C-alpha cells in the first residue's frame, strides 16, 4: 500500500459511516466457490473498519486481518469485539506470516498491495489448494451520480482540476471487459480495479471464477458528499479546495436532485485457487 492508501486512516470514522457494504448473496457465493468450511482460517487484507469482515464472521470463518491504518484497525476491533477476529497493524507487503490460511480475502483494498509482489504474497500464505477471493464495488450507470458529476463540472474545474472523475460505465460494458480477462486473476483485477496497475498471477493461481451483483444505495446530500470525500481521487485535493467543492456538490444535490443521490453499484467477485508448486518468498 502506498502513502495515499494510508490517508484513509485519517478519516476512519467517516469511512466507517458512509462506505457501502456488499450484497449478502456475494458472501454465500464465496463460501461455495472457495470450498473452505466454516471454522476455516481466513486472512483479510485491508479490512478497514470491518465492513466486509462482519459477513465473513457471520458465515463461521475465523478472520485474522492485516491493516496498515491504526485508527481503522481500532474501529474494526471495536466493531467486531467478541468475535473470532484479530488484526495486525501492518502493510501486507511487509507483514511476516504466522502460518498458512485456507483463504485470503480482500474487499476493495488489494490494489494497494504492490503489483510486483501481490500474487506471490497471497500464494505464499495459502495452504495447498487454498482460495484467493477478491471483491470490489464499481459505480455504474443507473443512479444519479453521473448527473451530479455533470452538474458539478464547473465546480470541479474551479476547485479540483486534478480530479479526472469521468462518467461511470454501464454494468454490461464493464462485465464484458472483465469476462475478456478471465484467464488470469491479475488481468481480471486490472479491469475490476483500474488503480491496481498491470500485474499477472500467472501459474500461481487457477483461472478465476467471476460473479457480479448489481445493486443500488441512496444517500442524502450530506452523506453523498461525505462518500465522495472518502475516495482517493478526492483525498488528493488539498483540504480547503476539497471542502468548497463538496459544499457545492451538497447544494446541487439539495437544489436539483431533491436532496437524494442514488448510486448504482456493480459488486465484482473473483475467486481463484493456489496452484502447486509455490516458490518460497
């Protein structure tokens, strides 16, 4: 994880409050596709405040996490108190494994692991035949956020010219791109998480299975702006300019969108299994 990724720790409470979760059906599919039983040891990379971890625990897994942000790790510990959950404050890139795991899981975080080591690190901590399950939420056409972006184009140009937000793709076009990359989990992840950079798993993992889930969430004006403020492209903007931009977006949502912003998501799940042999780290 690079330095920008650690900025999320500075907004841990806001991140916990407004970042979306994932469809329950997806976690049922993880259980089926990963082929690991209840009680299995799962290593979660970048749990943040434990948003997805709750669903893993609800399905009987024992979760150990690696989270570089101390504030986020503390929130995860508090949110999941009394459950079979532990966390080390460390980057996965630097973490020293304490044994092997039945599954490595990461939700909208694995792109922060350095491309040159991310697949080797996962393979090295998995037991033979263990599963790597990666999930993310992508914003797609169907909500009103594209309209909000267009309505706030002047504000973006004035206060955040460095933000190249673009418009969200259709779910169909994104899934076609993902499907075209289905021979390698690294290629899939390059499409599913464009920030991840070019990296291939090669012979370390089997070709992945891909599932997707389209769903929608609604935010009031304040929470819609707060949600944007938790994304890395906005965290790059200096605080004073960012505050002016988000205040203007809040006003636009109230004035032009009835105070409610719907956001359509495509949750993408990809599961691959460790192949033999795996070379030492």
